[in-house]
């Protein structure tokens, strides 16, 4: 927990356990409990497969948010024409929401799935769930994903699906689109041409490598690079682009 305590001292405001798949780890609940002794907001990002089995354990450990990353294929299993969250996941998500845990679904939305996404968000409006819609990145093979109408349509869907939502300050539906990297070190970064987003978080790997930029390994800080306090300070300054 040395890293997490140091993160608190440096001003971070929440901890999120990610993966791989964090719910495969037998001690994930213990990690959440330990992190909650330091941070008020502690979450996991999961593919949802083990959430029905582990949601009670996570709640008892003090989890405050669960982000479920789904693909369109997972939503199409029940019905090919309409997206549906699998029944056991609905039960777990509702149970957690009803117990005050923020449940958010992360959904990548392709340009040909905009109508299905709109229907899906309308059909789930009675739930307490939140959604983060991920715009797909343009590639040389699918440049259409970067078409301005795609992002505009996605924004409209998110805004309309959030209308009337009054649970807290965050909108019900948010978008993760493209953010042009504009940090002071970005012009000199070798990965600038491939980078589509300037991250404002700091990732700690199980190998204790600190990653201030998710788009690149160029700025990684390794255990040999100094003491924990020195490395956390350096990585934080990079992450916030000081
Ligand atoms: S990887 Fe980091 S430093 Fe490089 S362009 Fe992206 S945000 Fe900037």
C-alpha cells in the first residue's frame, strides 16, 4: 500500500483497480479494503464476467464504483436486434446500485451501431447505471470513425440520454472521444503521431512500473529509477503535465 498512501499524499482523488481482469485475483476484496482505508473512492474496472459471483464480497470490502467494460457482442447475445445487458449482470449491477455503489458501463460504439446505442440507452433509462461511450479511433482501414458527424451524433445521443438525470453532478452518459495531446512534452514525444488522448491518470503495474501516459511506454518510470517517493513524485508531475 506504499504507492497508494503516497498517491494520497500527492493529491490523487481515487484509486481504480484494472487489469487484465481484476476480479480473477483471489485477493481483490482485500486490496479494496486496504485502499478504502486511504481513499474514499475505490473502484474496479471489470469485463463483468465474475461480477455476479463477487459483487457481495466487493461491497463488503467497501467498493464505491464498478466500471463494466462491455463490447457490442456481449450485448447482442440475448437478442440480435436489440442490445441487452445479460440477466445475471443486470441483477448484480442493480444490487450494487441499490446499495449506493456507482455502476458505469463502458461501451465502444462503432459508427454503424449509433441507432442501437440510442435505443439501448433509452431502454435502460429507469436504471441508476451510468454509461461512458467510447468513440472508436480512426485507422487507415476505417478512417470513417474519425468523421465529425460520427462524434456529433454520439454527443447528441449522450446529451439526450442524460436529459432529466438528476443523480449527482455527473451526467448519466459521458463520451470518451479524441483529446488532442497538448502537454508541454507532447511536441517532443516519439509517440505523438499515434497518441489520441492526453491522460490525466497514473497507472501502476504489478511490475511496479509507473506509467504516466497510457499511449506510450516512453515515459515509464522503473523501480530502479529511484525510491518509491522519488518515482511517485516524478511520475505524478509527468501525469499532470507539470
Ligand atoms: S504519449 Fe504522452 S507525452 Fe506523448 S503525445 Fe501522448 S500524452 Fe503527450
